[in-house]
C-alpha cells in the first residue's frame, strides 16, 4: 500500500506527467460527450498529427535548452523549403524516395549553417536572425517551386499514412527517434554540454566545453529535424504547399513549454513533448466536438494551456 | 601641529567580529580638528570596517565611541554620525544611478525641501564641484548612469564636502583616487589640505603611498584588524611604511626539500605576456610548478588566467566567483563534479553512470565534501563545500595544468590546509598549477611568484627570494613611476 502511494507520488513529481494527464482528460471528456463514438479514430488521428509537432518540438527543445535568448523561428520556412525541394526532385517517382530525403536534409543543413552564421558571425540575436532568415528561406522556396503541385511518390504517401492496429507507423518510427535523441541528451557529451551551457555558459566554458561548437551543432540539429518534418509532412498531406509550415511556429514552442522544459534553459524534458503534442491536438478536437463558437474555443484553449503549465511547474519545485 | 587642536572623535578598544572572524581587535583612534590622517594596510587589514564603524554603518561588538567627549551607545548610527558632522565617501559608490546629480544631492541633504529645492540643491553641488574640481565638465542635470566612473566619484566627493544646515567636521575618503586620474587626484588632495587648514578633519584611505606621505599629517598602519603603527607622516618613508604593513617575522622559511629551482629547467610549459605588458617580461611556467600570481586584488591576474585558459591544452579552471563562473545550479553535486571528466567516462559513445558515480564519491572522500548524498542539488552545500566540489571537478579531470582564480574565498581554514596539501601532492606528481591569490600565506605554497599591478607583471620572484615585504613593495610601486 505504502509503496503504491509512494510510486504514485513519485510519478506525479515528474513534470512531464501533467501533459499526459491533460491529454487523457481531454480525450475522456470528448468521448463522454460523443457517447464513446470515435474514441479510437480520435487517438489515431491525434498520434498522426502529434508526430509532426514532436519532430520539430524536439529540435526547438534542444535550442531553447541552450539558455535565454536561444530560439529557432525559421522552422516553418525550413519545413516548406524541404517539402518543396524534395517533392520537385522526386517528381512522384518511388525510386527517388531516399534521394528526396537526402535533398530535404541537405536543405535543412544549409538552413542551419545559415542561421548560425547570422547569429555568430554577424552577432545578431537568434530571435531576429532566425526570423529574418525565414523570409529568405521562404522566398527561396517560392522561387524554386513556383506554381508546382507535385504529388509525393506513392510509397512515401503509403509509409506516412499506414496504420498498424490503429497506430500510425510513422508515430512508431518517431517514438524510436525520440528515444534515441533522449539517450543523446542524457548520456552523451554533446547532450550534457547543451544542458551545462543552458545553466551557466561561463561556467561551461571554464569546465572545458566548446560552447560555440555545441551551439552550432544544436542549431544544425534543430534545422535537420525541421527539414525531416517537411519531407514527411509533404508525403503525409499529398504534396508540398507554401503555407504547410505555418502552424508549426507556435506548435514547436508550445509543446516544449507545456512539456515541462525550462524556458530559462538547462533543463530539457523529452517525454513531455509527446504528451504536450497529443494534448494540443486533442484539446482542439474536444472544443470542436463541443461545437463551441470560435471566440470561446480560443479562450478555453488559452486558459487550459496556462492551467497545465502551472500544474507542471508546481510539481517541479519540491524535487 | 596647531596649538588649538580639539578632539572630535575617540575610539577606544573597538572590536568587530563577523561570526568567528575577528575583523577588528582593540583599536584605538583619535581624530582632532585640523588634521588629515592616513590609514594604510593590506587587503583585509580592517581599514574599511573601522571606517564603517566610525560612520555608523556598522555597530562595533566591543569598545566605545566618543564624539565631542560624549560616549555614544549601541544606537549610534548613520543619522547620528551625520548630525555630528561625520561623512563618508565609500569605496562602493553610493549614488543612485537613476537620479540626476541634483537629485542625488537632495537625497543626502534633507533640509533642501519645499518650493525650489532643485535650484538650491543644484547650486550647492555645482559650487562645490567648481571649488574642488575646476574644469570638471559635469552637468547637474545629468543622470548618474550617464557619467563616467571618475565623474561619479567626483560627484560623490563633492556631495560629501557640501554643507547645508548641519556642521561638517570629518570626511572619510575610502580609496577616493583609485578611479581618478593624476590631475584630478591632485585637485582632491589640495582641497583636502584646504579643508584641513580651515579646521576640518579627514581620514584618507589609499593604496597610493605617495599620496598618503605627501598629504597626511599622521599615518595609522593597520594589519590583521589591529593598529600596528601610528606616527607623524614625516617620520615615515615609503620603505618604512611598507615594512610596517607587512609582518617581517613571518618571512618564509626554506624547507629542506626545497627543489623549486630544479623545476625551472628545459622549456617552459607556458610562455606568455599579459596583454598590457609594456616591457619584455614574460610569465613562465614549468611542468610540475606551482606558480603564484600576486598583487592587490583586481590588477589583471584573473584576466591573465582567462587569457591562458584553453581546454585543448589540457587545462582546468577553478573559479573563485563560484556563482558566475563555476556552479551549474540545476545539477546535483555529482554532476557538477563529473562534468569536467566527461570524456574519461565514455564507454563507446555513452557516458557510464556507474563510473561517474564512482568518480564523484571517490573525490567526495578525498576532499571531504560534507553531504549525505551526492545526488542532492549542488546548492544544498555550503559555500565552502561548493568550492570543494569545484576543486574536485578540476582535480578529477586529467588536465595537466590547473588554473585557480583566487579559489579560497569563503573556505574555512581547515579545508584550506587540506587543499594546500592536495595541491602540493598533485604538483609533485607532475601537475602544474597557476594560482591567483591575494593572501600572502598562500603564496608561501608557490614555487615562483609574479606580482601584478595595473595589468602588468611588475616583479618576478623565485621562492628563495620571496618575502611579504618584497611582494608589498612591488604591489605598491604604483605612483612612484
């Protein structure tokens, strides 16, 4: 009895648990409203859409963990560029799938290097540097893919939309990727360096960490994940479009914050990103199902998100 | 000097303790009208503490304060001191940066009130500035924040000398010239003489010994919280003053196993000059040596260490300013220790948690970090124990050279002794140490000492020739040049 209650308290003390509790509660409220109808489909849809928020959210999490002032606002433009470039290259041919992935990642690599160059060499604060670079990136995407509406290769569309017993195949792959990145965060020199820099960059330098090299790699990683997201998203939604990345600017930041990562840097929370991404999707679904007016929906979204953040930061303090 | 000198303040048997630390012990001091007293001593000799007691900002733990032959009780404070005409220009400037020069004048003079106080305060301060520092170029409407450090110091000084309804009898100046250039400093010293000749009294604290010798009537020398010498200024010269400040008795005694010279052979591990060095003097460090960087606080020693630090050359750094340069506040004690040794803890690509825990607990025992559990947050430790964790971080790494930035601040004496022994043992095993310290006792553990002043190396002293007097002599050579 005692051990069960202590396990219970131990679990509640984890800051990421609140995002999952929130997601579960919202899901429960919705299926009670619909009388159990569509409970399964709703979860499948949530997993499908959450997957894309998770991919970019993880990248944003690493960048935010570098400490105050670090953020990547070029994620939406990056998603679009990678989608457009890879779709045009593959031109709906199945045998070009891997080449398309390579092209998407290369465009992400270029974006990451460009962002860091602005930040480091021109000494522009990341928030300004990545915002202005996103205009350039988006313009490149427009120039490159003018008027194009190319369908993704059938095999890629198939891969991104297949379900296994209601669980999207893509979601499984991204869970594995998230796990690998989690190990990287906690068990490699690179991951620990990010957290050290986020807490105290001067102390990190004196502890022998190459601060600027680690920052470079982190912005690069974030850009690579965003371009991966662009590639998969274009496959999932039947082609690239110029506004395909728009909603991922706020989503990438929101899932990091709701997931329990410290905005001040130095503390990352990877499992929480999954919880937060599911919660965000299910919350919108619930409010739509209730048939509320648009104004009320937005208001409730705001209130509920603030509530989850308060709960998760409260539970972080005692530990 | 003058026949009709009148006693203003007498301190008798004054003592002050901060916890177990005795900052002042049994100090006697008399201040009379028409004299300027010079107060000199090493860092931490108790000069500022004594002046804080006189100005009412600190309450003495022992002794008596008599102002105008009236004994003051425990309630003696800044307001009473002010009423009695005792003012102080502190080392840390006390102006409000978000207010103008005029407004800051009003802050000190409560009598400037009612309609037109701004005009009165402005006239008061500008007249005083013009009198003391002709050609100062300060606008009374300027925000303190927009003034240079030396302009702020001028405003602070002028404000202390300005008079409204209360009398002004004693002005205490704590290192007033440290941020002033030579011309302005001279203006100040002339004003002090004028003020004194009109019957005022000054206490001047300064590391510039020439200033003290030329401007003061009487010189009081402090060391380790007591007054060790008090004579007319004419009875001192530079050398005797320096000698009085340092203790001759504590000269270094050579060990039998003193092999300092033998390490200075072959090629130097580090061969480098400070950025501000004007001559050919170099900092040379040989393998296995403990090299001390000495001098007064903040003379470019930390900058030298930062300039040298390069992890690629197998170096580790022990921060003196723990909070800003050393601690990772979200991490446990163990994580704070092992962050410096990450590359040794890798198994294939991943950090091995067990090896990390073993390394941390090995160093906990070796350096005696007092904590029940190394997984507790680093901030659960006392300051001294946090410092030990930082030592452990540097020593646990396989860095061949360890740079130490005055690392013993806030560390108790027992721990210090342990760490000294550990440093010596590591040096004997071939590790090299660069050690910035402001305490002479720590320099005794060094094989070679470089004295810094104004960002330059001014003396290069091997262990065999090292004594406190020589180091002080070099530290203060300042305005002689």
